[in-house]
C-alpha cells in the first residue's frame, strides 16, 4: 500500500512540475492580407480560438497581432497556423 501511495505521489509531483514550468509569453506577429477594417476581427477570432491564448490585440494600421499565451498549452507555430488557416499568413515580428 505504501508503494502505491508513493508511486501516486511521485506521478502527481511530475505532472504538477510540468505545468509549473509553463509561462505566460507574449509575441507580436506580422500579419499579411489585412486590407479592410473587418480583417482584424477575423484575425483576432482565429487567435482567440487557440487553446492557451489569454489576450489578443490586433492593429490594422501596423498589420500586427500581439498575443499573450500560455507556452505550456500552445506555441508560436500554432498561432501562425491559426492566422494562416483564416487567410492571413503571419510570422513572428523581429
């Protein structure tokens, strides 16, 4: 019984530690194909649908999207894929 409890405790500790290393990150994406005032709404919706995204701000004038996300749940590739699939290819802005 003690071995079972110790094993369960170790498993829970490992699972908890992997989420402890997750961090909130922010990336600014350069977004293509935004030609009208409605485009930012589509870009924002596509990014908000990605699990782990907590905040999105899209600028039509600058052709950018600034995204805050949990890097334990998603990454930049998923974000750029989301905008690309919506018709607005994007890349991380340097």
